[in-house]
C-alpha cells in the first residue's frame, strides 16, 4: 500500500529529486502527473493551496514540496512519519 502521494510534472527537477529520495528509501508512492491536465491542477490547488510541483503527502499529512521533503529526510522526521503510516491501526 502506498503511503505517499506526490503530484508532479515530467520535466520538473524538484519532482525528480523528491522521487529519487523516496526511491532511495524504497518508499512506495502514488505519482499523479499533472502535465497538461487542468482538472488535476485544480485538484492539486484545492488540496494543497499551492500551484507548484511537487506537492507531497505522507498519509493524510501535506508535507509540502521538495525542499520540505528533503528537510524532513535530513532531520529523520520523514522516517518517523513513514514508520507511523506503516504501523497497523
């Protein structure tokens, strides 16, 4: 089961960087590519209040973009969030 959702575009270097971190941690994620899809862009804006990509959620928690994800990774908080999401309820 994917515990991370990431809204991306194909050519965004920050999207690529964020996915690289998730891949390195072997985190399963759902990628929603918003390239040229105005309905998905509107969905992204409604959910996050942002129009930029990437926008990333761990479970139901919106963590923000690439910089925020990297900061969580450096501090160890990302691992804690991921572990909390994978624990049985």
